[in-house]
C-alpha cells in the first residue's frame, strides 16, 4: 500500500472528512515533489555542465582526429610521390 493511501486511511480513521483528507494528501504530494525538484536542481545543473563540457571535448577530439588523418594522408601521398 502506498504512503498516500496509508496517510489517507490514517486521516480517515482520525475522523477527518474524506475531502479534507484527500486535500492533505494532495498538498503533501505537491510539497514532496517540490522538495525533490529543489534537491535535484544542483545535480541537474552539474549534469548540464558536464554535458556541455563533453560536447566541447568531443568536438575537439573530432578536429584532432580529422587533422591526424589529413596529415597521415599527406605523409603517405608525399612518400609515394618520392618513391
């Protein structure tokens, strides 16, 4: 049984009207969701920063590999031309 159902049942056993008990459960769910979002915000920022850095690094690696392939091709072409 989920926490919302147990809370609702406990409120009903305490003679809280169903509408009020449901409102309390809904409000608590919203509060918990907000706190989770607040707690995750720094982690999301770090993930976004890492994603940006990885994208930049991947771009640098692509350029490096491209240049290495071009230089390698030129070396082979010059070597073949000299022989």
